[in-house]
């Protein structure tokens, strides 16, 4: 067939539109028309390029249906995290508690007292909803919230040290996700970085010798996403705070992860809590809301009221402020910390970290049993989970996973099918098979996993 003859096999736009509209009446007509045009264009290109000899109309309609299904779904949606990485940055980091979800629905669907004082009927401050809670939980004099921790550090430096030098250990010049680096943030905030010490060792004298009339602050950065081990030394916060006080300088601590409860009872020792950091004398402490705190993305600043007051007057605060939904989720998360035992049970991040190996194994056996009932060949295997999200890099959590054995599909193809599910299931491949790590899977998600595997098995039987 000539190219012209091939092109004549393409159905008319109106015929396709009628066929699709009859089965997708709930979708906007302009969306249907746009998708048909796109798919017709792709098909036409393949005919012109000689990749096809004629138009298979059923194949074309199938492609249109699949593309309509894809485009009619929200692009951002919930997934099942079966990777074993608790704070998976690509999967939204901290999973919010049910209490947060309930309150988000209430505040999001109604007007709220975001900046309205219900006691006296006048304008209020959005920050007051969480400031008192943070003061109580951390022991700090005051608190302020912005949209992430990089913004928190930026606001601190711009408000307190702009045009002056900030002294920091060379071993603490970290890079966080997306190639954002502490030196870059410092430069953007208008202060001058003064590096002291070496990559592996920094002494108190290094800070003392670097202080001059141009110094604006001493900064300590918690290396939360990596560890330097071996021949190392650092100046701990109490000593750094004392050096700053003697020289009438503020001391800042970029804590990063923002742990609020001691994890030592759950086998994870050595990670400083925000309260401990404040007690050690830091004038300001910055940390994230969506890492070990287990809340929404936010940058939290706690410390001396004089410095917080200066930041509240900075015009940048409006550009960096958080919205009502973030404040809602953060307030509910912080309220759960008023009872630490409750926090470990109700905040998903803490619950997954603290979960015993026996509980994880029990979940794995339950899921494997359910999958076996629908004809899926699988086994329970030992695995290693991680906290992730740039937190506790040296900590490996013992875990259990369900390994899926499917001769008809390679692990990579099976991973793709799980990812393409209506509720995407994000798994990992290890030991040449697909694995579902149960440390990050909740029992209420079992049904979604079982239904997905059942459909995959059913489709394979039809194909065979």
C-alpha cells in the first residue's frame, strides 16, 4: 500500500468522537476531542514513517481509552509505599496521621480562623496556632514557621546576619536534596561564609580564632544525611553556644530532622531531640516538619524571642509563609506530642520506626497468605528498611518483605505493572525478585495489593 492508501484507513474524527463519547459521557468533551486528536496524530506519524501498513481501529480506540483514563486521573495521588524507606522523599516523606487527615478535611472545606482571634473578634496571627505548642514542647522562648527548613535557615541568616560573617565548620557544609547547599543558601541570604576546621576535625579554637568585628553568628549544621566516622572531632552545641555567648554573638543550630521524642527505647540512640538542643544553649534551632517530626512540609524555628521578633518583621516572611492546610496538619501533629506514648502510636513515621520486628513479620505472613489465596506464588523473606529523607543515615531497620515469584513476568515488568495500578504500588527489586517491604505497608493497604496482583494473574491467564 502507498502512504496515501495507508492514511485513508484512518477513521474520521467524528466517528471516533461518537464512539468514545458514548462510553465516556462523564468526561469533558474538549478533553475527549484533544486526546483523540493527539492519538490520531501519533498514529498518522507511524503510518507515514512506514511503521504500520494500515490503521487497526480497535488498537487506536484502546490507545485513546488508556490515554483518557490517564489524563482524567489526578496527577498527584496516593500510592502504596512498599519500598521499606519510611521517609521516602520521592513519595512525599512523612505520612500524616488519621487525625491530621480528618482535621484537614474540616478546615479545607470550610472557612477558618486562620488570622482571626476568636476570643476578642479581631485580626489574629496565623503563627499563634502552633507557637504556644512549640514553646511547650521544646522549652524555647518563641517559635516561627515557614514553608521548609531551607527557607528557615535563609530567613534566620537574612534577618540576623545579613552583611556579616557566619562561622561554620567545614565538615558541616552539607548538600541536601536537589543540589541545595548550605554555602549557597548563606550566599543568597547576604552573609559571608567563614569555613573553619577540616572535613573530619574541627576544634573550639578554630571558631575562636575566626571571630572578628565582622562576625555575625556561629552556625552548627547537623549532618543528618551522612556520617563521617573514624578520626573525627566536632564542637558540640553546649561548647559552641558558650563561645558565642562570651563573644556576644548568636548561635544557630540547623538541626534538620527535628526529632521530638527519644528513640533510644526503640534501639536508635544518639539522635538529639529539639528540646535537648534548646537546653544546650542554641539561640535559634531550625528543623523540618516532614522528617522525623512526622508532619507536613514546614521549616520550624524555635529560640530566643528577640531573634524570632526580628524575623517576624522581615518582609521575606510573607513570601515564605505557610498556608492554612499546612498549619492544620502541623498543629495536630504537635498536639499528639503532648503525650509522647500516644505520639509513637499515632504518628505513622514514629510508628513505623518503633514497630517491632515480630509485628512486621506478622504483617508479612498475613499479606503472603492473602496473596496465596488469589494464586500468587510468594514467600516471606528478611529485608532491611531505612528511615530515609536525609535522616538517620547510619541506621538500618531489620524488616520482613513478601517476595513475589512470577515466571511469566520479569521482576522489572512486574514492578511496572504494580506502578501502573489505579492505586500505584511502589515496590523494590532485590535478589532478582520483586519485594514488598512490610515496614512501610499498613494493613488497610493489603486489599489494594491483593486486588492488583489478582488482576495481573488473571490477565496473564487470559493471554496464555
